[in-house]
């Protein structure tokens, strides 16, 4: 996992989630920018995001906290790289909660299996 | 905006049925919108039965009228705050309670509208208003709501354009495309140890059939 917040928030998040994988921080957003990820207010606050949160609220889902040092406008993405560091798959989120499905990601891996 | 809406309605059609409008205004004023604090704390709102009779149609119209008016106010207030902000970074700073985060005021308005009508998703809300499309007042309010929702996103797109220009100098000289190598010498911080590591240490060099999945988060929340 790659994040861009402060280490203290990262440690708190690790404690909350018990993530079993490495968590690295890219505070200067160098990797984010190299992968074409930029900030967006439309991606975060657009009306269908507002509706999504409203529907969650009605379903009784609690809102996520904002951690110290978080910049909510940085867009995320999912990327597969091979052993040489070459990009073999990229998914750049256009809005909040926009991520590839697990099936899509597993599909990328299955293509790699000899 | 064009004269046709996605529902094939006339924009800003004049509405007959003054008595329906008057009743709708009475009902609209009786609907309370929760505050932002209500939206982030407390239990979910209780569902009410679906509305399908004549009295139900009035409540639908009132709820749509209130929602459209509320979202319009959010858009107008946001546009004014953006123009008044000393600079773009100040406006988009999450800690600025008068900045872009105020657009989120629209969220509890949708919660209240949907809850008051006994629906819990946008799709259900649309099914409800489509079931009452014979009512010209309902059609007009739906048209108005869709128009203001488009304005909401158009405003944010405008801010995004300025953000893009603002960030242009910060962008990497080259965005990595498929089959290209990432900048493997990028220094990252291992959150657990606090130590510096290079991106290449995350690539699995032991087995060239293995891939490494990098999930770049939006934020910890």
C-alpha cells in the first residue's frame, strides 16, 4: 500500500486495519505524479459521490474519519508492476470509491500464470 | 443548459395547478433538514411508507422542491465562497469550513428527502418520481433538480480546471505508460520502521512471473 499522509497517521491506520502488507509513504507525491495521479475536487465532491454517501448514511454506515495530514483531493489508483519495475496494468481512479474489482485484478494475475 | 432534459421535459415549464403548488409549499416548510452534525453522528433515519395516493404526490412534490432549493443554495453559496477565497489552495483546504467541503451540505439534504419519501437509494427516488410524472409539478421539480445537480458538477469541474493549471508545474516530466519502467529510485518511507526505502525494493525480483500490486490510496480515511 502506498499513501501520502504523515507517518503518525499511517501507524494509527495500520493499528486500525491490521494490514498484513507493507505500507510506504510518498509524502512528496513523486510516485503518484509519475503514475499520472493528480488532485481533483470534482472526483471527491461530485454529486454522485454525495448521493453515494447519502445512501450509505441511510443504510446506517458510519462515515470514515479524516486522519491528521490527509489530503482528500489526491486521487488513487491500482497498478501492477513486474519484477523489472515495468507497469503491466494501471487503473487510475476518476472519483472516490472508484477502484477496479477484485475479479479484474485477479484476471491480470491469471494472465501472468505460466 | 439545453431546452431538453434527460427525461425529455421542457425546462422551466410554467406550472398549472396553483393549488398543488400552494399545498406543496406548506408541506415543504414543515420538512426539517438536519445539520451537518446530524449527518455524521447518530442513528440512521426511520423509513416511512412509499407514497402513492394523492396526498403522497403532494409530499413528493414538496420534498423535491425542498431538495432542489437546498442544492441550489449549496451551489450558489459555493460559487460565492470560491470567488471570495484569497486563493485556490485556501478554498480547497479541507480545514477551511467555508471552502469546498461545504458542498457536502447537500448530503444530509438527500438523506432527508429520501427518508421522508420512504426510499433509500437514488434509483428508488427516480422510480418514485417517474411513477408520478403525470403531475406537471413533479416533472418541473425533477427537471429543476437535475439541472442544479449538473450545475453542481459543472462548478466543481471549473475548480478542477484551475487546480490542474495550478498543479501543472508540479506534475512529473513524464507519466509512466504501460510497459514502461517506473522511476525505481523514488525514495519512500516505510511507515512501520520509519526508514527510507526505494521503490525497486518493492518489486519481486526473485521470480519474474510475479507481479507486485501497488495500491495508491486516496487518504487514510
